[in-house]
């Protein structure tokens, strides 16, 4: 466990970040991140439309150093919305490349989030059984999910291949960062959480078993993708539900990923309950305490999120060492150019 660093008042929202874990240097011009946010602008087969490109061109007007493209499904068995973006086949590359170019043209680094929704999908959307670690419906307050099918060993190998091939596509489309979505109750989160993974084979049964799916996918991506690409994971800082992932479970996982050099960036959000404000968390940065806790245990750069709006809050969080990047979702979505004028002029 590392000791906490003293406040560093020279850090601010405008300080560039130089990623160290890369053979090729990669810099983000500032500490502001647009997190992945589903835009529902894709066509019904997951192709980028002109509305999708316009949407990301607009988000990049925020001046953020990194703009993430929304959760994009790696296979049609893992889609969770009718207008969701896909990265499941090579014919998606021209559209995705256009988004990456639009983000780069604004001076930002381009990231894209890969997802398989698993038990958070619907059989109506997938036209087949929902693929998950165990036949357990994803617990949620606001809706009842279907009971998914437990994946066989053959399906596990396919599932890994979908992620690895999609990461390769992200690189070919020109994205600087590939993020695996292992938060908000989606597929990879279901593998990590003791509430949804109750397998007794090597992909379940204890922390290491439950982490194995994520670790193996990252390892395969590292082995096959280029050195210029950064790998990020969106993780729950903890699951705010009884019996779910604890902060120390997540710290242990991040330690494992860091020691094996499997990731370059940790994006800290929430787990099975979804990304919204947990009860009792008030003010800006409602999930930042979880990011800050994790940051004390790792040398990897950390993104914090949750209701952040103001430049003052970002500067304070950076100077306190709570995070390395602040993700601003809804405040930027509302009016990217106005947000920039107020916070990053
Ligand atoms: C419209 C919308 C779509 C979202 N889609 C995603 C997504 O695709 N992937 C993801 O990890 N989080 C998604 N989120 C969560 C955001 O990335 C972010 O964590 C959340 O909005 C909290 O940040 P904020 O308070 O700054 O908006 C979405 C949020 C919104 C508002």
C-alpha cells in the first residue's frame, strides 16, 4: 500500500498528462475527459451515422484532452440498445475512423469503450440466449432483467475473441485508447462480481477466478495490439450493494493488472447498481471518493467521475491527489462549447 502524496498545488485542469506506460509517448493536452455516453445515434445494425459523427465533433468542442466514444458492442449477442454503436465487424471501420478523425481534429485523444452487455441485454434484442457467467439475473432497482444462460467453455473462448478482435479494430480505426467496460453491471462486471458470478470452474470461485476473464482478455489484447495504443478499464470503485465488490476487492484487482502491466489507465465508476449518484453522496464528484481510495493503492493514472461541473472542483481534486483526470459527462453533453468557455477558455 502506497502512502498518500501531499497536495500538489501546481496541478490544474490545464496540466498536460504524459502517459508513461507506453513505448511510444502519448500526451493528453489537459486533465478533462469526456466519458463514454451512449448517444443512440447508430443505425439499427450499429453503424455510425452522420448524426454520430456530428455528435462527437460537438463533444470535442469541449476542449477535453480525451474524448471517449460510447459503449460499443463487440458482438450482437451483447447489444443492449436498438440504436447502439457496434465494433463487431470490419465493415464498421470507415464510420469509426471518421469519429476518431473528428476527435483528433479538435486536438483531443480519442478513446472507445468496448462492451458485451451479457445479462443486461434482452432476448428481444439479441434473438438468442443472454450470455453470462452464471444463470443469475443482474440485480437492479428500476427494472427486472431476464435470467441469462451460463456460458460454456467454448463460449468463453468466443467471448474473449470478440473483445480482442474489436480492440484490434479500434486500433485500426485510429483510436488512441481502448477501454473495456467492466462497470455498471455490464458483461465484464458480471464476471467480476460475486453477486453474478457463482461459477465453480477457473472463471469463478474466488477473487482470482472471477478476475480471470478480464485478465485473459487484457493479456490477449496486449499480445496482439500495437504498442501505441493505451488500454483502459472502467471498473466499479466498489459495488454499493450487499455482497458485491468491496473497495479492497477492486484494489486487489487493480494491483494484479498493474503488476502484470495489463492496463495503462483506470476509469473508476460504479458497479451493478449503475452510474447514478449513490444514496448519501452529495455535491460534485459523487464517485470521486472511490477513485481517490483506489489511487492511493496504485501508480496507474486514475479517472474520477460523478456530477463534476466546475474548474475549481477539478483543480482541487487534482491538487489533493484524488485523481489524474476528471470525467465530465452531463455538464459537457448539455453544451460543450459553453462548458469550454466557462472552464477551459
Ligand atoms: C446519456 C448517458 C449515456 C451514458 N452511457 C454510458 C456508456 O456508454 N458507458 C459508460 O461507461 N457510462 C455511460 N454513462 C455514464 C457516464 O459515463 C458518467 O459516468 C455519468 O454520466 C456520470 O458522470 P456525470 O455526472 O458527469 O454525467 C452514460 C451517461 C449518460 C448521461
